[in-house]
C-alpha cells in the first residue's frame, strides 16, 4: 500500500521540461545484455550527466556520478552502492555502450567515460592526438579497458606506431564505418605481409566494403551494413564514381 509520503513525493512530469536523449538502439542492442541493476543505472546516469555539459569534452568520471546525490541514492537503493556503480561502468564498457579514456593528473590516474556515439569517438580521437584536454594538465594514458575487442587506436599503436592528429581523425572515421572484426582482420593481414602502413589497411577495408571479404562467405549482413555506411560517408562520392 502506498503511504501518504510516497503519494506526495512526485506530482508527475511537466508538459515541457529538460529530457535526456537515449538512442532507440540502446533498447534493442544493449538493454537485453545488461545483467544487473547497476549496469542500467551506470549507463543512464552517464548519459544524463554528459548531456548536461555545455561543451566538449562530454565525459564523466565515476566520482562525478557518485557525487551527484540522486545518482548516489539510486545506486545505494538498487545496486549495492559504489561497488554497483563500478561494476555497471565495467559492464557498459564491455558492451561498448560506453567508451573510456584514462588520464594522468597530479592527483593520479582517472578514468573518463563517454557515451559511444560519433561525437564521442571524434572527441576521443582528438584527445588521444593531444588536440583535446579532458581536464587541465592531464595526459592521456593507455587504458586497458575491459573491451571484448581491441580498439582501432590500440591496433594502430601496436602495429604501426604513433598516432598523429590527421591519422586520429581517419581512424575515428574508419571505426564508425567498418565492423570491429574487419578492422582486426585488416591489421592482422597487413602484419602478416609486413606492411605497416595505414593507407594499405584503409584500401583493404574499402575494397571489402565494396566487394566483400574473400574469406567471409556465410552471411552478408556485415558487408551490406559496411557498404551502406561507407557509401554514405564522407568518401562515398569517391567510391560511387571510381
């Protein structure tokens, strides 16, 4: 039975008010894979807090989420407190609903979380290239995030070398177009041929998007999806008129 205090606690949503945008794809691609209340809360509070930021970098730390009183109360009530927040952020990184960068500051290492969307991927590329500061005086450090696959930036650093600002932009664009398994396969094939050159890998990915991977015969979903994104991207006009 609802108490008088509960009935008086909330009068309903206003007709016009601030709102947090959650992509529809979250409900089909991410939500069914969340395994604990803290997973959902971590994504919702990260999305809410980064959208309130007036400018880049739109990211948030675990400490900032915990210091936000409504967020802290929700984790304490539903998800086991601070441990639930940390576990939820970890799970969201695994599912790539969130992305993260680690920065070294005077106070030590701190992890910054981003909602995984094109604007965040571009911001991460700029931060890794030294063109965007996450917090004053911070230096980007390699983050061994609990991802299911290595990111394109880590692959580039491991197989080719230092990421320049121009390369960072190209890597961010490629990561938004091609499936992760294609990117891994292209780097692996180039390494086997002892070719340490991004232009070679990029051309390989472009050819796969147009013609399909030679070793990928079952199913065409990845090919068709990559082709649509490639032809609709900034290089699409080149591909259509080659």
